[in-house]
C-alpha cells in the first residue's frame, strides 16, 4: 500500500505539471519559468516511469489487473491521439507530433506482442 500512495502522489504531480504547461490561466510565463516547469515535468515523469518499470506480478490476478491497466492506458492514449488528428484534420493542419506519437504507440504495441509471442 505504501508504494501505491507514492505512485498516486507522483501521478497527481505529473498531471498538475502537465496542466501548468498548458497555461490554463492564460498568465504570461517567462521563458525561465517554462524551462523550470519542463525540467520538473521530465524529472516527475522519470520517477513515474521507474514505478512502471519496477512493477512486479505477485499472482495471476495481479498480472491480469496490470495487463488490463496497460491495455486501457494504450487505448485511451491512442483514442486521444486519433481524436486530435480528426479535429485538426477538419482545419487542414494536422500536427505531425500527433501522427508520430500514434505510429510509435502502435508500432511498439505490435512489436512487443510479436516478440513476447515468439519468446514463450
């Protein structure tokens, strides 16, 4: 339970920093402040990624829950990217980062699946 609290706190910190990068209150941020927030976002994401990489499966049920969480995260991310591509497509200016991110997500998903199936 102790690790779960750390993961939840880091997740909320990452979300807060990401929202700050969107500048939701429309206040002017000096370049040094933006660079600082970007550095904080990178550090917090690194900590979050370390939690994901250190996950251990204790039993079959735990493995199913982690697999379901990964599947749902992938689908939510892919859906968000597709939605962004469709919305920007209507204005005839699709951001290349949306397409590249979607291609990378799908390629890594399929490559990992093929690799894991061949190494059973």
